[in-house]
C-alpha cells in the first residue's frame, strides 16, 4: 500500500484536471460526510453518492434514534422512583406509536441538516447506489463520474443468523420501525446493540429474553462491568441467558417459537437478531478494481486509510477498525488533511472512549484490567461499588461501580471503567485525562465535585488488586 497522498491540486491544476471531481465518496454516513465536507473546505471538488438516507447508520438506524429510545425507556423507572420523592400521579401509560412518530420527525429533520451541511460546503449530492468501475470512475444513477480519488465509506450491515427460521427475525434496521411494542421479545446476541435493546424494550414494558451463545456478554469490555451489568439486568427482570444457542425459530400463528439447542423453548412475538455487523463491500466493484479486502470483507487500509489501490481510500465501519461514529468522523477528517491538506495524518485509534447505553449504562476508556495485565504485567486496581445517592430514598437495589486500572511502574492510569447512570457523560471527561497520560497521583490530587458519582474516581484510595 502506498504512503500519504500528494497535496491538493492548485486552482490552475484543477481547471486542467481531466476528472469530474477531485474526490467522489461512496456513502454519506458519519465518515463519508465528514471526509467530503472537510475535503471541500480545503478546496477540493467533491461529490458524494448515497443510496439511502443522508447521515447513514448513526442518524437513521443507529446512535441517534437508539439514544432517543433509551431516553423513552428510562421514564418507566423514573415514574416508579418519583413517589419516594413525594410525587404522585396517575398510572403512566405509554404510546409507542407517538414515540416512533416523534423519533421519525427528528430523524427527518437531521436528514435535512445533513443535506444543508453538504450543500453549504459545496459538495455535490448524488442519489443512488454507487459502484466502482475503475480506480478513477464510479457508476451511479446511470452516470459515470470520474475523480482523482475515490473514498469508500459504505459502512456496515447487520449480519443475519443462519439457523432455520432466521427469516422470522428482525435486525437493528427494522427494530426502529416496529408497528407496536411487542409484548414478548427474544434478543439474540451479546454485543452492545443487543444489550441496549434489551434495556430499551424491557424499560418500555416488554418481557425480554436475551440469548447469548458465549459465557458472558459484552466481550472486550472490563469483566467487572460485564458481570455487574448482567447482575443488574437480572435484578430488573430481564431473562438473560448465557451459553444459550438458538436452534431454530418457527412461526406459530401470531407468535414465534424459539427453540434452543438445549431443547428449551420460548414463545415470543418478536425475535431481534443482533449478532454482529459486516462491512458493506459486496458488489461495489472493489475486487475488480484491485482493492484488497480482509477475510471478513473489510477494505484493507494502511495507517492513512489508503487501500491497496493508490487512488482508492476507505474510512469508517467498512474498514472494521473501531466501529463507532466519532471514530469514522475522525478518520474522515484525517483523510481530508492527508489528501488535500498537504499534511499526511494518521487517524489515532488509541484510548477511544465508548459507552453502552444499557440500564445502568457503561462508560469506558483505556485498557480493561485483563488487557492491562497482558500488556503491562504489574497493574494496580482500584474499585468501588455503592448504591447511588438517588436510590437511598427510592430503595431501588442498584449498584454503581467505578474502577481504575493503573500501571504499577509508572502510576499512569491505563483504564477508567464505570457502570452506573450517566457513565458515558462521566467517562468522556476522564478520557481527556487518560489521553494526557494522567497518573493516579494526579487523579488523587484532583478535588471532587460533591455529591456526585464522578467524584468517586478521584477518591479511590484502596487497592483491591
Ligand atoms: C443500532 C446501532 C446503534 C449504534 N450506536 C452507536 C452509538 O451509540 N455510538 C457510536 O459511536 N456508534 C454507534 N453505532 C455505530 C455507528 O452507527 C457507526 O459506527 C457509524 O455509523 C459508521 O459510520 P460510516 O460512515 O462508516 O458508515 P454508515 O454511517 O453506515 O454510512 C454508510 C452509508 O453508505 C451508504 N451506502 C452503502 N453502500 C452504498 C453504495 N454502494 N452507494 C451509495 N451509498 C452507499 C449507506 O446507505 C450509508 O448511508 C451504532 C450502530 C448501530 C447499528
């Protein structure tokens, strides 16, 4: 693979250029939109092709609608807890159709915002499915468009299960458009999307069974958080089953029967398969153009997001590096600087913070305890678990957990992990400290904000391991 690209063309060179554009982007999702806008702001002539809705997965069937549903699902507990604080009100009722309609209105507004952002940046928008015809040509909507550089930002797509009856399952794409709240749901999968929808649907009132084939869900997260969240979800009444493999799904009248490999059966109204996502690279003309793909279909890229074909680049989920919106955006911005800014920029994938919007939420940055031990050997672990102040009155049995993983040799904080309300909000701030290489002593020297959960991170004094 080649190194960083040449700088942007000068205005004169551009006038002489034989291509229609300097950059054509396939896919107007998080990564594609940022790369396109940033490139245009550096003077490049840019077009972006989108076959579905502007904003991609995050805006339409990902982060944003998901978080709105998470908010919706929290109210059930808030109504219950309110009485301990002296409130009384009638029995709450939920109108699922109203929630979906309001969510759809907001998503449509965001689609319009994305259109304006691209228009204002001078990026040409082309509707339709794009396919690469050769290293400098894209076919879309019956047109052949040429460009100096092509950017593949086509994202990922839910993997469908292969067990018999898989056609009866929905994926995360469809769950956002359910006609009503299913009374009983089986969620197959143990990644963050499966976990979040277990919380959403349970909170809205469905009976939720989450079935994961492995011994513990949320692989890759710190083990204390994984175990802690499983315990919390079970306390709330989610039927969480590990080592549970689906053998088949059958339709029985209006219901679906899920049969597990151990012979157990469940009757539900909806099966949500959230078993992973795969890069969208099929039938894009990539192999024909000579672009190397990884075994799982992801575009293989170098540290600058360049593929094996020098004029073809890729960012976001289609490269399967870290599949999160801010990472796709970061890769897109770095790419614009590399190609058109005269400043070759490698996207930085270290210490990327993330959250799981579960009930309660997870927030995390840096190394898990297990990973820190593998990489650094001698690590100190500080951990506290407690009932949040809010629940001293409600009596709700919910445990918040905070944890720091520290390199024993340098005192540097390697990982911050939290299970509890607003974990994402709290960890975002700590991510700055971890990135800056803060030590445990510097955490300790920081005065807390009282009374908060966040202050626990600067008052952890006793090593637990
Ligand atoms: C349910 C769910 C929840 C999520 N929650 C979060 C979260 O809370 N936080 C977070 O950071 N991330 C979250 N993500 C992940 C996040 O959505 C993705 O990491 C992000 O959208 C990746 O951006 P992208 O630009 O790579 O791809 P995408 O946003 O998927 O955009 C790709 C675009 O390319 C278009 N396209 C594909 N093929 C073609 C073609 N041939 N021609 C034209 N257009 C094409 C697609 O229609 C799509 O619009 C979530 C994902 C899901 C599914």
